[in-house]
C-alpha cells in the first residue's frame, strides 16, 4: 500500500503476543513504525504485550489466522503458529491449518494491498538432517506421517505457497528459516528445552534430559533473532530467501543442562527420559547467506543469553 501520510510503516505481526513476536514488535515500535498485532492467544499471552497498552502506535487484534483478515498494511511478518512440540502436537490438525491456511490468508492479504510478507519458517524443514551444518540448498529429511509432521510439513507447505505466490503473482516475499531461539518471555510451561531446564533448575526439580542428551541444537538469543528478521524484511525486493537465521555454536543437550545448572547454582539432579519419536539428532545453521547478504551474525553468546533468561524466570516465578 502506498504510504499516504508519512514515512512510518504500518506493519502486521501475526503471532505477536508470543515469545518471538512480542520482541519483534518492541523492535519495530522502537524504529518508529505502527504495529498491528494479530494473535488468537493459543500459546501467546497478553502479558507479553501488556507494556504496550496505551501506546497509540500499537493495536491488538484477537484473531485466528486460519480465517481471512482485512487490514491495510505495508509489511506482514507471519509468525502465528505454536512452536513448542507439546503445543503443536496438542491439536495437530489445527497446527497444519495454522501454517497452511494462515499462509494463504496472509499471502492473499499481501497480494490485495501490495505489501511485503515474511514467513517465519523453521530449521524443522530440514527434519533429521543428513547434511551438517544445514545450508539453504539442503532439501531436508522429514517424516511426512509422524507426530512432528503437522509442524514440519505445515511449514514446508507454507514455504511452497510463498514461492508459488512469488512466481504467480510477483509478491515480495521473504522466507526466514529460524533455528532454536530462546530468551525472556518464553512461557514457563512452553515445554521447549531452554525454558524447561531453567524453570527446573530454579525450582530444584530434576532436569529432564530426553534420551542420553547427546543430540545437539544451536541456540540463538532472541535479540539477535529479531534483528535478523527485521534486516531480512529490509533486503532488496528481489531477495526472497530462504535464509537460515540462528547461532552456529552447537551444544549437546547435556552440555546445555550443565550450563544451566552452573549459571543458576542449582542443586537439581539430571533425570533421563525416553527420547521423543523423530527427535532430530543434530542441528546447526550455516549462516553464510545471512552474513553475505545482510552482514548479520549473532552477537550474544550462550552464557550471556542464559543469564538474561534466568533473571526473567526468577522474577516470573516469584
Ligand atoms: P510462541 O508459541 O511463543 O508464539 C506463537 C504465537 O502464535 C502465539 O502467540 C500464539 O498464540 C500464536 N498463534 C498460534 N496459532 C495461531 C492462529 N491460528 N492464529 C493467530 N495466532 C496464532 O512461539 P515463538 O517461539 O514465538 O514462535 C514464533 C514463530 O517462529 C512460529 O511461527 C514458529 O514456528 C517460528 N519459529 C520459532 C522458533 C524458536 O525457536 N522460537 C524456531 C523456528 C521457528
Ligand atoms: N484474504 C485475506 N485478506 C485479504 C485478501 C485475501 O484474508 O485482504 C484471503 C482470502 O480470504 C483468500 C486468501 O486470502 O482465501 C487467498 O487470497 P487470493 O486472492 O490469493 O485467492 P482467492 O481469493 O482467489 O482464493
Ligand atoms: N529436550 C530435553 N528435555 C526437555 C525438553 C527438550 O532433553 O525437557 C530435548 C528434545 O528432545 C530435543 C531438544 O531438547 O532434542 C530441543 O527440544 P525443543 O523442544 O526445545 O526443540 P526442537 O526439538 O523443536 O528443536
């Protein structure tokens, strides 16, 4: 949509009451833009955006992206989708609908108003990767019929839709493949590994290691991630991605548990539980494209990011 009155952009963030979305909104508002946050509050909470109440540049819409949405905006960040395995497996059909129907509606909206649209895709499109580290050229190793498929295949289909709207309608699209990201405002019951371990360590509960803890992940702090998403939206119109965003420093889950115990000075013991089905064994982004295309790389190391997340949970759990 042409900017009629001034140079600030009107930006829609779906999933804006969630962990990543709420940080992204803070950043966009700090850059002087107007933001519409659309969220059905499935895993997100008003608490994540309550500090924005009364800000005239901010508007909250309780809305499910599987239904059409008619607003006038310059840019769309499509983040709506539960991201934690326990939540996306709670109602797997709804998870696929959110990714697929949500993408169609946001692409239809972008087509009507002529806006740019960015998709929050995921490293899960690589499945249990046979290539390490993962580059954007790798097509992935995904089980289409397992318990994680509603999320993985939903996100893969969303990417397909983005590229078909780009080919068919010349939409300006950006696809970010986000690797494991953590930080303040993750829900204490989110279920993902960093929040689980920190909450367990702070409450003296056993640290739940799935499998033997030898599987790896590469953890990116949220401030680095939202900077990357913002920069990706601002790349040249011809640039579509997909682009990996994540921190290439790889840790085993056991190493993560040890870091959390040490940084919280916790007396929690480790407990070993069965590994969930189809749990990827390793994951590390190749971020060469993000670095060459937009000079992006993460700046926050794991200990600093964990300390900031730990202080958030300490306050939250009081
Ligand atoms: P989150 O669960 O905190 O946020 C997701 C938000 O989407 C929530 O606020 C939720 O209420 C909302 N939502 C879910 N279904 C919706 C629907 N049908 N309509 C409207 N809103 C809906 O998770 P997050 O970590 O902030 O993830 C945000 C996005 O980034 C997701 O699309 C996720 O797949 C993607 N992503 C995140 C990570 C990560 O490590 N955090 C990694 C890869 C991809
Ligand atoms: N859509 C939307 N907001 C808009 C425009 C479209 O939610 O401002 C939805 C619309 O309901 C449709 C989808 O986006 O289901 C895809 O729109 P598109 O124009 O690509 O396809 P069509 O309307 O022809 O199915
Ligand atoms: N995990 C774990 N204990 C937990 C939660 C997760 O050992 O309490 C493991 C999980 O099996 C996986 C890794 O940590 O190997 C990351 O899990 P998460 O759910 O955070 O993200 P994803 O599997 O989607 O990368």
